[in-house]
C-alpha cells in the first residue's frame, strides 16, 4: 500500500469532530432542560448520521495508517503509527457505535464502557509518547491525548444518563409526579433527578451529573483546540516533506 502523508488532515478532522460532539452535547442539554426527554433524544438522533459518517472516515484513516505509515522496517514511522493510529482506530469505533446505538434506540452504556477503556488507553499512549519524546512537541502531544482520553472516560457516565432519559417517559401535564433521570445510584456518581412541574416540563439535574457534563465538554473543547493547533502547525512542514 502506497504511503500518503495525511496527518495534517487527520488532526484537523479529529478537531472538527470534537467540536461537533461539543455542539451536540450542549444542544442536547439545552433541549433536555427546555423540552424534556423526547426533545433531547431527537437532538441526539439528528446527530447520528453525521457522526457515523465521520466515524467511518476516521476508522478508514486508522486502518490505513496502521498498514501504510511504516515506510520500511526500522524507521521511526514504525513506532509513529502505533502511537497515533491505535487510538485513531478506537476513536472511529466509538463514533460508529454511537451512530448505531442512537439510530436503533439501543443502550449506549456498552459504548460508554468501551469509550472509557479507550480513553484510559489513549492517555497511556500519550504519556509514554511524551516520555520517549516521539514528536517535536511532546507537551502538545501529551495535552492532546489527555484531552481526548478524558472525553472518552467521561463518555461512560454520559451514556448512563442517555439510557435513563431514553427509557423514561414524559409524564402527562399536571401530574406533578417526580422521576429520576440520570446516572444510576449504584455508580460512583449521584443520580440526576428530573421533576415534572404542573403544566410544563422543567427538569433539575443533580450537581454531580451537571459537573460531569461540564468536564466532558471541557475535555472536548481542549481536544479541539489542541488538535487544531498541532494540525495547522504541521501542515506547512508536511507539505515540504514527509515526516
């Protein structure tokens, strides 16, 4: 398979994906607070096709990089493909799994568990890549892997919330009843609480769930910013010569 230097494109792409997921998460939260369960799930379903396509592209990049990036045995590229394309493949799998689970109304917590493991492994890769000085900017590398890894880890509690929202029903207007929506009490986080107010759907999320959601979004923002910075800086040098 021929070698093609597409690292700049991939960095910009994963930065854009992080930005899209941030936007989806923020809009879903707003829709949940203002419109309830159905509106929130509708927002997630609307994002599934695009994220699925992006996941498929990322997975192709990951497979391609694993096969083609080592120019020949003994070069630095042999190490480089492991550092970058192992996490890339896991990222693509997470995105594709999200699209399928949301589109077919399946439980997302299994995806979340995989994302948690993938996030922890991504941090592990970044830490050792930093120690070995495998890039020209090891601190930026470490920041990128911590940001994406953190977003992956916090994906798990977010999927628990999505599953509870998907499984719960919006109560009839005027019922004045209360239902729990959020992370199950058996987890390390406190369950989110949703309260139906007479005549309109207003929900109050628990502090722990809100904090988890904010951290998830912050990791996504950091991942997008760092990916853009590295990608834009890498493009000129990669245009001049292959790494």
